[in-house]
C-alpha cells in the first residue's frame, strides 16, 4: 500500500510539472539540445562548419555553454541587436567584420525572424545563430585584448598558452547580455593608450580620403628640383590636399615647385 502511495505521489508531481512546461520552455529546450549537438560535432571535427562558418574558439565556448546547461545566451532580439552593433564596431578598429561572422549572423537573424512557427528549421537556425554570436563576440574580445596576429607566426619558439578573457564565464556573460552591456564591455577591452587612438583616427582619415576618390597617382619620372616646373606637380599638390598638408588650397593646378610646396612636402614627411 505504501508503495502504491509513493507511486501515486510521483505521478502527481510529474503531471503537475507538465503544466509548467510552456511552449517557450519547450522551444528553448529544443534549442539547447541542438546547441549541445553542434558542439559535440565540433569536438569531433573542429572543421565542422556552423551555417557555413568556421568556428574559432571551440573549446572556450564549449565550456561556456556546458556551464550554462547548453541554454542559448542571446534569447531576445535586442540582445542580438547589441551583438551585431558591437561586431560592426570592429570595422573602426581596423579589423575585418567577417572574421566575427557578422554577415552570416545578420542573414541567420533575418531568416529566424521570418520563420513564424517553432519548426525544426527555426530551432536549427536559432542554435546556429546563438553559437555564431558567442564565437564572434569572444573572438573579437580576444583580438582587442591580445591582438589579431598569432605570435607563433612571428616567432616559432613562442611558448605562452592561451590567455582567457578576464572575469568571463557563463554567469557574467549572461549578466552582460541581459544588462545590455556587451557594447561597452568590448569598448573597455580596447588598448588604453594614446597611440592606439591616434592610429584609429588616422585610419578613419584615410578611409575618408579613399571614399572621396583616393590620393591619385603620381607618375614616375626624374627628380624634381625646387624652382622647377613639372607636369607631375599638380598630382603632388592634390595628394597633399587630400591629406590636409597643402598650404595653398587653390594651387592644385600649378606646375611650379615653389618654396611653399617644398615646405609642405618636408612637413608631410
């Protein structure tokens, strides 16, 4: 009799728990299962592609997801938007946005939003999207902290191991995402030095020049001496004008190598 009562109690607990399994919880559970499956595939073959993309930080993100019970991190549209904005900012650091899966992320996000039902296809794409977002953010953070160049390619005796991102774990990542701090946290990882800011400003200046037609070509030829005239002088003047180094802004058509132009060239160097 006691055994029957125990079984009845367990059955009642199971039945009651079913009422708390919402469609949202079920969908998240399915996504978690898909994320775990993808990570298991990556553990067997690191060249496995996620939505056509090569993953960079497989072991790192595998540990993050394992400690998060394989639940997705990027569960709201605004969270995904924050990550996309953050990754787009890598362009201003002189980095390549596609290294961080940006175009694939935008495409996947658009596709998942367009799928209304919780089909297998949507679950698969949502899992892939979450993995690419996490990998992209982690990879970008690593480049901001430690640089993009692999030191082993410069010095084959380099024997320092991988350095983790400080204070980052599944709990803190969830916190940064839900508190909408992803963008500012990445900004805080940028090198805190005047030289880095100067390089970013110079890069922005050169990109502006390129967008407005570039520097133009100065044809090869013999040496041009101060006081002489040469057909290449206007091209030199225009190049100086593009970089803000020409004193006489209205002199771009002049073929004369005068003292003022000589000074401008010396200062440009």
